[in-house]
């Protein structure tokens, strides 16, 4: 719990933040990081702006028939509510510390709000929608693999904290991508490391500077370069 | 001085809390049919639960994260949910077996039908889960469970040929009349009884309940590496008693009373009285642990407030799960299903489900992001990988053996 704050270092949003426990100022549990809110600006930069919580954030991420069916059930159970599909939102400014859990700087009572209208010139996105997107390289050639994580880095301009997406991790979607072996953050037991690292030997990193456009409807990332090898934490940020 | 008392208390409750209905029934069944020839499996299983519990206890102490936090974080929400469903099905089955076990033990002394006692037992378990504080609950039931030491005394009083028992244990000498498949089936069952998944859910969540930090790692290890093996020795004593008294008489164990029979032969009425107290305490303690295990795991997956370190009204969804699962367990037992059969199924399905939670914990125990300097050392990883192989193998073998042997007939 007393590990250094992850948010102030470069990190992988899925590996280090998604699905973590949210803990309020008084040590009470306040849900899981069910999804993350990304804000897309006019200049196409993507910032990580909030934690999203609740079934409307979690269930779409389950994917497949199970996710669709559960989401339908969730709607039916509150069919009169217009905001039934709206996930709850916890602003990133409420986050005090990111370690093995997410500690907030306020009590959990009346913590979660709905997203509301985005600031002019920005569009609200969800990390869960970016994950699994297909990638097209130069001349529209399809890259083997899909987006499995977003690498972010933080800055502190005049007091506030912002966390901006820097690159996408692209992988062929084999099992075990959340275990940390492919990002070299875990390397033992040696046998397990060998097997999972080998499964993920094609995993690469696509700099967002090389991304021309993210087509959120067709779920395609258009880039001018192929993904390169994954960079170590010290070379990022 | 206070610290030594605390360590001693922890070890004693670990011993008393180790044995549950699965250990009682499976060890007596195996002892009565195979003598001590499967004792090596108990040793293997006990070392396995030590390795597994030490890793998850360390993760809980250093990072504050319990088992199903890690399952969701490391496997993702989809695979994590399927994992939760499978693990909870097995833990719920064990919960049913434990409540049934308490009722069977009370039936022994009251001669009231077990089915009539079930609602009363289920209600009492729920009241304790709702009202009792964590440490007094764990300590009282763990200490009362020490009454099962009567099996070790009985074994000694029966005056066995220790050399012959040891020889059976060391050589894994299968009785000539038994098929290899049946022998293998009971090996899997015995392993599942020794290394039940709920023990680890409960142990790691209990670490968070008692607010362990890295400073408590020494106490935690003492509990695990002294308490669990001594608890395992009680399991072996139960098997040994059955091997000495029931096997020569050709008795096959299908009732709880038969488990206590060797104690009656060795120590008479007083011995039986102590054994029944042990049965009630061990199964009641395990009923509380499995009941909490169900609530802990579901709450951890969804991020709800869980645990008895907060007032019940601050963890309402968690307590709702405890209430509903207690009601459901009573409901299952009211169909008059035989708790012994439920127990037999629960230990085999435990073996089947073990790798689901074992693997993520092995990975996180190596992740410096969670554990800093407290990641696995070489020995922990050597044993960790060894048990990963053993668990995967037994998990794959469990269902085929269940079907082939028709539950060990």
C-alpha cells in the first residue's frame, strides 16, 4: 500500500489502473475501476480524465454474448431510467494515490456522479472501446494484432494533474497479457516467464504521434507506421 | 510476552481450524479402505496449502489485496467472472457440506434427524457471520477445534505397530483388492480435502481483516508453517485410526459416526464426547469460513465493501450475499441430500478448481509492483512451479476419475 505513486510515473493504463480497487479517504471500499474515461481534444490528444464505475462501465467490457445479455438485463431492471446506460464518474483530481489500489482524497458518500456534458471542443471516449481495436499501418495495410493497452504519462501544469496517452500497446491477443510478463514488469518464475513472453513475442508499441486517426465507430486505428518494439519505462514519459 | 502469546494463539487456531468436514470424511474413508498407503498425498497437500497460503498471505499483508482482487486484475473482468463463478460454486458446495457436517455431528448426540437441525445450524452460522467480531470468532472456533487432538491420543492408545504404518505411508502400498483408478480417485479427493481453495480465500481476506502489514509476515509464516502441518498431522491421525480399527473390520465410511468409531474403541465414552465437540467445532468453524469465503470473493470481484472490520451496515451488499448464501445452503440441505455425498463431491471439485486461483497468486507474488522487495525467493518459486504442475495435473484428472470410478465405488 505504501508503494510510490504510480500516477506520477509512466504506466500502462490497463496493467496498472484498470480493475483496481477504489478506496476512499477513510479506508472504505468504493468500487472497482470498471473503465476509464478518455477525453479526446481537437488536436487529437487523448487524456485520461476520470475513473468510470458501475455496471454500465463494467458490463460492455465483458464482451461477447455474456456482456450483451447482462447489459440488457441491467437495462430491463431499471427500464424507466434515461440514464441507465450512463456510467458513474470519479474525476482523476479525486485520486490521492495509485498503488495496488486507488486511494481517493475524499469520503465515498456521494462520490460518484454521472459524466454530464463534455467541455466544448472535446469528446468523451472510453478506454474499453479503444481496447480490441484493429490497427492499420501505412497504405491501410492491416497490422496483425489489436490494441490491448494504452501507455500514459503524467504532467503537472500549474497545480492540476493531467495524464496523457502516449502510445498504444498492440498484441496478437493471446492469453496472459494482463500478467505483466510481456511488459517485462514481472520475470519470475522463469518457466512461466519463458512461456508467456514467447506467446507475446510479437507485442509492439505504436506511438500516438504516428496515429493519424482513431475511427471509434469502425473500431480502427489508422497509423503511418508499424508498431515498434516495446520501450522500457525509463525511455518513456 | 504478548507477542509470543499472539503467535501461540495464531498457531493453535491454525491447527484447530485446519480440519474440516472434507478432511474428516475423506481421511477416514481412505484410512478404512487403503490404510496409510495414501498418507503421502496428505503430506503433499499440506505442503501445497502452506506454499499457496504463504504467497497469498504475503500479498495480502504487503499490498492489502485479497485473492479475488488479483483474479480480476490479472485475468481481466471476463475470465475473472468465469473464474469467480467456478470457484464460488465449489466454495458454496463446501459451505453446504460444512453446515450438513455440523448437523450430522449434532445428530450424533441428540438423535434428532440431521434435516431438522439444518435450519437451526444455518441460522446460527448466519447470526455469527452477521454479528460476531472477526478475531474472537476465529480464535474461539479454532481453539475448540483442537478437541480433535483426541484422534492423535486415540491412535497412540490403540498401540499400533508404528513401523508398519510408517512403511505403508512411505511405500504407498496399494491394497491388492483395489483398482488403480479408485486409488487415484481417492488420491485426488484427499489432495482436494487438504488443499481446499476456500482456505486461501479466507486466509488472505483474513489478513486484510486483521490489517496485516509487512511487519506481520513472521507471525503469518509461523501460523502457516507450524500450524498447518500440525493440522495436517491430525488428518493423518484420523486416517491412522480408521486404518487400525475400521479397515480390519471391513467397515466403509459413509456416516460421520463411523469417523469417530475408532475413538470409542480406544478411549470409550469420554473420547467420543471430546471427538463430537471437535466435529462440531471444526465443521462449524469451517462453515463460517466458507460462508465468509463466498461473500469475500463476490464482494472483491465487484469492489464492494467487505469484511467484518466495518459495521454490517457499511457493507450491506456483502452481508446480503452472506444471508442469501446461508439461506441457499439450508435450502439445498433441506432436500435431504446426504451431506457426506456433498462432502465427497466438494473435495473432488476443489481439486478441479484449485489452479484457477493458484496461478494468478503465483504471478502476483512475483510482481514487484505489488510486493516491492517481498517477491518470491528461489525456494518459493521452485515450490510454486512444482505445485503449479501438480495442481494442473490433478485438476485435469479429477473429472475423468470421478466418472470412471463412479465416485470411488
